[in-house]
């Protein structure tokens, strides 16, 4: 089973470490003496032989690079690499072989070589990953606050897999800002709320939660639930007084529809309610349709002109948002 890791490298040597990574070698520090080879240290530890200071520091930070360790990295594991290829970006590699040691005297190591530890890898991200792009979860950004050299993130396996898939393609859109990400959260909440409403309520059952919503908006005492066999065109009537002291009386029709609103029956019902109830000053259709047809809209405008009252259609998105905003009140009531 694949495992998932974050491995930090030396930011002061980013360019060289990145060039090595592109050649399939993930370099790690605390490797400047031959006796820091993790294979040697492992054998010494198993034999109970005391380690020198350099070996202790190396073993403490890099031990899990060895696949022979119970919690070590093994071929096939994914490694998330912060600040590669540049500060602020990420890369993802997949481990392609077991750890090996290369003497600090290797060519082109620089004047002060410190990267004898090598984990063979294959880059799977085809471009630098921006931590704020859509596929980079907040959980992954949060784990980057850990200050360790290396840590396991198996609990974020799904997040890494999503990022692996996204990082293999060209970034289609610029990274999202904090404010850009909030609409995505809202959309997810709305989708979940709509799915739950469809599962819990169907047809006429949908009237009751809508009446509770109206009571939350206008006050229990100001909403009449008139739905049923003798409704005379109204599922509910809402009474309220505006800030200027004018009284209003709204007739409400409730329709749980999945398709575009084209059936004109609710408009006929509003007209019937206008004739049946005194003092109607407006009409409202609460509908789970996502849109209305041109014919429906034309007839709505005609009815407004005929009755001399405003007639408003609340469609799915706005209705779901009202439910989400007032759901805790409805449950408590």
C-alpha cells in the first residue's frame, strides 16, 4: 500500500537540489561524512554500538529514509516537497528505489557538501504546484506548518492523490485567493443541502419545511398555513408591517420541481388566492426549479399587470440559501 510523506530540503541549496531531483535523486542533508550512511548507522544501532553526535543527528532526522525501518519510506510512496522548484511552490515525486548513500566527495557538490543521502525518485508533478490552486487542500497547506525535516501524511492520502492528478496537467486557471475559495465552499454546502432536502422531503411534504422557513422570516404568528384541499390557491399567507407602518399580505405557492418552471398552474393559483383572500399585496412562488421558461416569465409579468401586485419567483439557489441561513432556527423551533 502506498504511503505519503512530506520531506523538507535545504532552501539555501534549492537550485542544485532541484537539478538533482530532475535527474531522479532526492538529496537530503546531514550527510557530510561517510559514517553518516544510514545503512552503517542502522547496523551500529542494531548491535547496540554507541553513535557519535553526527550519527545521532543524522539518524534522528533521516532514519525513515530507510525502507528497512518499520515506518520507513518504500518504493511507490509519494513525497510532497515544499519550496521546490522555488520558494513557495511544491513538487510531488514518487519513490522509485531504496535509499542509498553517496560519499560527500561526489562531484559538483560544492565547497561544503552535505547531501550524501539519496532517495531515488521520479517527479510526477509536471509543473510547479501553487499551494493555493484549486486542487491543493487547506489540510495540505496546514500540514506544511510542521517544522520537522520529514513526516508522514497518510491521513491526507486523498488530498495528495487529487493533487497528483491535477499536477500532471497544465494549470487552467490562476490560483484562488481566500475570497475566491469561499464561493466554492458555499456551492458545496448548497449542493449537500439540496441533496439532503430531496432525500428527506418529496412533493407535498416539502410544504412543511417551507412554512417553517416563512415563520422564521416573518414570525410564527404572522404566517398562515393554508395548504391542503381547501387552500383556494395559497399554500401559505404571510403578514407583516414594513418600517413605514404599511401592512402587507403575501400569498405563497410552494413547488418542489426538478425541471425548468414552465407549468403555469402556480400562477393561476396565485390569481385564485388574490380573489379568495382579502388584502393581498404580493405573490411569491417558492420553487426548487433552477430556472423559468420564457413563457412562464411572460405570463408572470402579465399577471403582475393584471392584479397590480408584485409577483416574485424564488428559485432553487436562493431558496436553498435561505434554508442554509435559517436551518438552525428551524431545527430548534
